[in-house]
C-alpha cells in the first residue's frame, strides 16, 4: 500500500499532462465543426482537424524528447534519448504515442477527480449533520451521529481506488512507451556506434596526453635534477638545463593545445600533429636531459605516409620516455628504417645501474604503443635482448608498421 501511495502522484502527474495535451486537438475539432452544417461534414471536419493537430504535436524532435523524458521521470521507464534526426517513422510513432497518452490521461484524471470528490463529500456531509449525496447517478443518504460513521471508511476506500486507477493507467502506458518511444534496431546500432566513437575518442585523448605530456614531464624532471646539481659547480650548464626546461615546457603547451583541439568536434587544432619530421627537437630534448642518445635513420622518412609518420613519432616518444625513466642514460640507441613496404622502429637501452633487465610490468605506455601498432596492422615487441655489437643485455622495443595497405 505504501508503494502505491508513493508511485501514484508521479503516475497521476503523467496522466494530467496527457489530459492537458488533449486541449489543443479538442479545441481544433470544435472550431472545425461549427453548428449549422450537416452532421457528416462536421464529423469529418472534426476528425481531420483532430488528426492534423496531433500530427503537428508529434512533428518536432523536441516533442519526442519530451515524451521520453516524461515517461522516464514519471512512468519509471528507462528509454534512451532519441537519436539526432527525425524520420517520418519517428514522427508517426510519436503521434501514435500521444493518442493513448491523451486518452488514458483523460480517463485517469476524470475518474480520480470523481473519486477524490467523493472522498471529500461523504465525510463533509456527515460532519455537517447528515443529508443526501448524489454520486454516479444515485442518491446515498448519510445519517448524522454514529450511524454515519461509515463515511470515513468510504473516503479511505475511494482514495485507495484513485491510487490504483492511477497506477492502472501507468501500467497500460508503460508497455506502449516501450513500443512507440524506444529505439528500433537501427537506432540502437547507431547509438552503440556513437558510444563506441565517444569511447574511442576518450582513449585517443588519454593516449595523446600520456605520450606528449608524460614525455615532457619526464624530461623536465631529469633536467631540473641536473640543474640542481650543477647550480653551484657549473652555473652556465645549470642555466642551459633551465633553458631546456623552458623550451620543453613550451613544446608541451603546443602538444596540449593540439590534444585539447581534438575534444572539440569540427575545431581545427592550432598546431599540427607531430611526425617523424619533428624527430630533431625530440631527440635534442632527450640529449639535453643528460642522455647519450645515438640516432640511426635509413631510407627516406619524408615519404612515409602521414598517418604512419604521426603514430611512429608517438611510438618513438613513448619509447624514449620509458628509457629516460627506467634506463641508463649513458647508452640509448634509436634506429628507424623506412623500407619499401615497412617502417621499422627499434629502441635499445641499458637498464639503470647496468643491472640485468627485469621483466617490466606492462604500463600504459606500452599499452598505448601496442594499440597504435595494432590499429595500423603492424607488429611490436618489448623485452630483454642481447645486442650483437657488445653482447650486453639490453631492453629492446621494436615496432614494424606497414607502409602499404595489407588488403
């Protein structure tokens, strides 16, 4: 009973909205059939006017959105937000929904009004000294004194009946809302694709921020430590390290501006994404952080497709960031080879303090590299390996990206 009393006001409010929606079509039907015309013509004109106004009410997209929100808030449904765009089918389904909403709303509000009126009248007549009450076509005598003590019970019964009538109307409308306002299979597919695109955009944003800002913070932290050590012993070297921090931070701001531009649909970023053509500033920043970096390139990197070049730059950036964080700064080797069909990226570094490399936990950086390579249908690996030049065990990261379609 408590649940009934809690849910009834919302359901009744939904019915009252339906009753209010009946006013425009009812007024149009009355105005379209003035007295003095043949009955058949008046019926036809009223019907046409009624349908026209109902169609107009269901035409805007805002009408369908409003119906969905009302049903979710007052009927307890969980309907999805309407997809962008309104086809003819959507408008017809919205209009079809308005018909039962109006009919049931009128019926519920009318019956509940009569029941509530009865709940108030019977005790009122009894308290006033008795009398007769005419309701639903009959006259009921109400005696004064203890013989009329049954009227509060009638009031309670009619109140409960009004609640159940309201819930009954909601029970009729709820499944109709699922049929007429819910997404069709094509709409569900479009909504799912939109959600996937949104999640993919968030993942891309997180990857861009991790690669660009993470590299900058790592390099700046190392440069700050170098500047702190050299501040008293070699002020000029310390000043150079601080200048490098300033330049690196400015570059990070450009990267951040580019990434934030990705958030706004239709907005062109103010700075272009970095490619292999920007390797120079990247490797210079690593060297300024105190690392001994050797770079070997083979082939014409300018002929690498733009998409592959952008992803390869981020892969190199993340690999160098990991080398700065976890490796020995005295020996880092980067090899990039642009062949006829493949772009090969290889990064070698000694573990810190020349210890044998341990298996590192797969962090977000390596996950981002794998995701980029997988998207381009390439191959990647990361782990300990022996270098053929000196036989020392190093950490080796490789990425192989196709330069042509594999289809």
